[in-house]
């Protein structure tokens, strides 16, 4: 049975990270900005049924929920915990890691960037209830999209973006520019 073991604050005041007792996914991340996007995912769709939820991000052993600023966390947390305890984990759609990996043309440059992001950036973002998806690269301009708590957090939009760009400039190519898609 799924249970919430802990709740972490995130840098985004409108997002909380709920740590679970069991893994939901092994390698994939799921990020939904609306109930319509989550239509084929019973876990996310059920969370969107809770009034005030505006985005759902999950991976590994946590779920990050972003709420409408007008709604209090007290109106979301209890229904969420109750939903998780009743949810059948086998209803989560299978991971499609091969399709995800092939969605981007893995050039040597992208492989190197992904290695750095996987070891130095994504774990830190996951610690704050978020993630990062590469949308593509054109020349030396890398397009990324933040997920989960990072998606609308002011610090990810400004500070983290610059930190990622500086890291990639030092480690990969001094000409790299990182932009949020």
C-alpha cells in the first residue's frame, strides 16, 4: 500500500514534495500541467480531482504537487494522503524509457550534457521536488523545460538557469547558452 512518509517544502511556495514509501517509476518522470494532459494517467488524473491542484510531477518515490495560490494546503494534503493510500500502484502506465531516450537525437554533445545533468543537476532538482527535461539543442543553444516544483519557481527561472549554463560552459563548451522553453 502506498503511503506518504514525509512532506518536504520546496523553493516554490506553491509546491510541496510528498515522499512515498514505494517507487512509482524507475527512470521516467511524469509532468502534467492540467487534468486534460493527465487523462491517460490514473495517478495524476486522480490528484487533479483534488480542488486547487494546478500541476503534478512524479518520479522515483515522490510526487510534487503545485497548488493554486488561493487554495490552502490544508484543503489539499488530507485528500491527497487519502487518495494515495487507496490508489492501486499497478494502474500507473508502464514506463516508456526507450521512446523517451529516442525522442531527442542523441548527439555526442547531448550525451555529454545529459551525463552532467544526470549527475550534477537533476539530483539537486529532484531534492527540491522538481526535474529538468531537454527540449532540444540548436547550435550551442540548449532548450530546457523545468518540471514539478521547478516549473514555476522564481529561483529556477533565474538563478538555476544561470548556474546550469555556467556549469555547461565550464564542462562542455564555453559557447553554450541555456534557455527555458
